[in-house]
C-alpha cells in the first residue's frame, strides 16, 4: 500500500514525522534516486527511500563502535557469569552482537550491530578489512622474526597472511620487552598471539586501536558511540 513519504521515514525509526517533513523540504530525501521535496508524496513499499543518499532500510539498523575493556567476553551471554560485551548495551531496545571477537584479556575496538549483512560482509575473508593491533611482547623481534611476520608465519599448520609490522618501542634490560604494531586482515582465533608466539615473542598485553578506517578516538574503555550512516555506508563498500 502506498504511504506518505514522511510517514515512511518516521516509521523506519530514523526521526519524527515532523523532522522527516523538514528533511523532505530541505531536499535531503530521494525516492528511487530522485530528489523529492513535495510533502505527502506517496511511495510504494518496493520503492527505495534514501536520506542523504543512504537508504532508510540501512539507517534503521544499528551499528556501534565499542571500546571493549579487558576482562569482558565477546559474546552475548556466558555460562561462567563473566561480563559480556552485550551487557554494555542492555539499555538499548535492540539486540546487538559483536562483529568478530576480541579475547577476554584484549581491549580495543569492537563493532556491535544488528545488521547481519554488514557483519557478514566485514567478516568475509575476501573483503580483507585491515585491523591494527598493538602488542606488548616478551623479548624483542629480530630481523628474521620481522621477515617471517611480513611474509606469513606458520601458525597451527597454516600460513598466516603477511602482516605489516612496526616496532613502536623497545625496552632493553634485565627483561627486554617491546611494543609492536601489527596490521592484519585475518581474524582467526588468537591470531595475533599465535603469530607473535610463533616468532618467539609471547604477547603479554594486546589491544586493537583501529578497525578499517575507524579508531577509538574520544572514547574510554567501556564507552561506545553509534556509527554515522556515512561510516556504515563506507564499511559496506570496503
Ligand atoms: N588476536 C588475538 O590473539 N587476540 C585477539 O583478541 C585478537 C586478535
């Protein structure tokens, strides 16, 4: 059944009907790719309504950038009663789940969403989303270790894809340690820990400050923010 445009936008949960009218009048709304500025224009269910070029169906889904603290599991429930990432979103009226995972003792950027298509897109190995990790390791990477990481180290019977490696800091002394930045595309279980273990430098502490073009800027551990429609759109096209 055809509906009035402002009602369709409001029903998608983006904004109120009044604000939807303002969006239409401001020329920010299109139907099937054509700008519509007339209030009350009727649209059919099969037609694509977009605000600022982002389809409203996509806008009605929710994706959050979460700064996962250490000591929280990347799941929506836990048999052992440990705190989960979903606990942080308990007050929101929709069910979000993590895109990929970070270990219990890893902190950093984790996306939370109810958008299954987006999650599948980002987790598909073909799409090679770059993830940046910073690890404190025991010992220091020598030339051979760096070369191995850059060309693809063997972990658990398979060869990891080549990583970008940057040494951020070296602490010499009785117990040498290093802060290492690794950029990888894969997301196997314990991937970074296994890669660094394989070259003789076990991980003591791990965080993920960056996922694709997104960073933790402005957030403290345990805080989150909703992604903008433009950011979600950019992730969809990675
Ligand atoms: N690699 C790991 O080893 N742990 C994480 O949490 C993420 C990547």
